[in-house]
C-alpha cells in the first residue's frame, strides 16, 4: 500500500515562514527552520519551496539552494511517510549497528539516503546522535528507538508499515516525517519536549563522578 503524501506551499505555510523570518533581527537567519517547514509541507525541498524561501527572505534561489544542499537533513526527493535512521558510528557499530542497518535495508529494499521499494520509507545511515548510552540506536522521524537489535528494528518497521501505533522508547508517539518536520521548524506545537530526555543509564557516569568527588 502506498501512503498518499500532501504537498504544496499554501498561504498558511507561507505565513508560517514569514512568522519565522520575523523572529530574527536578520531574517535570513530563519532559513534553516523555514526549510524544515518546506519539508513539513512538501515531504522534500522542492524548487517551489526554495523559491518561497528566497522570496520571503529577499535572497537569491541560489543562496537558498547552497544552504539546503549543505545539510543532510534536507532531502530533494519525497521521503515518504517515515524517515528511518540507523547509527553506524563507533559505539553503535561496535554494539551491532551495522547488522541493524543491513537488516533494515534488506527489509525496506532501500540503500543509504534513498527511498524504500514502496516509497513509504526513507533510509539513512546516520552519524552519532549523542545517544551512545543506548547503542545501537535507530531513529524513526528523528525519535529514538534505543538498544535495538536487527529483529526489534525490523519489528518497528513492520508495525509502522501495518499502520499500527508505535512509540519511541523515550516516550513520544511516532507521528510521521512531515509532522516531525513541522515541530523542527516551528518548535511551537508544545511537542518538542515530549517524552524522557534523560534516564538512570544516561546519568550513571555523572553519579560515579559525583560519588568520587564526595570521597
Ligand atoms: S555512536 Fe550511535 S549514538 Fe553515538
């Protein structure tokens, strides 16, 4: 089943982009969140989205493109319903991240930085997410799935593909890529801080350090 994605830079989207531009003394400082808003509307960065950014910020389309192509979080093909990231940096790689990536790639029929065979997912090998405490980690629409195995990672994708409700191991419910992009751009929907940001395992080193300071 292919999931239909809504697209188009509407006047409402343009108003959000104008709101972002007005938050900064120099409006062009708003370009990064504006590009997230473009992705929230279009599931990718399109030429229409680039033109809208350029018009609102009164800069050239070439300047917008130069920024958008520099950062890997911006995509120039439709991402689909969910973005899947698998960390393969040192800690995750040592603890099984490479095996997780291989199984997930096989399940999706995707290669690095590309769509799944059905177009509903986007797969990306990602670098360290500062979540090494729970390595190996996978992200779904940038929400963490901690301590994954090849089997549990594929299980998450199977559940998403079946339309089941899926929750990050840190609390937030998985929505979809476009909804996450809206949170990243506007940071005003009161969801940016949903879920746990720290747990006992993450604080273990700090506790040890505090203990040794007290002795
Ligand atoms: S190496 Fe994977 S989160 Fe740090």
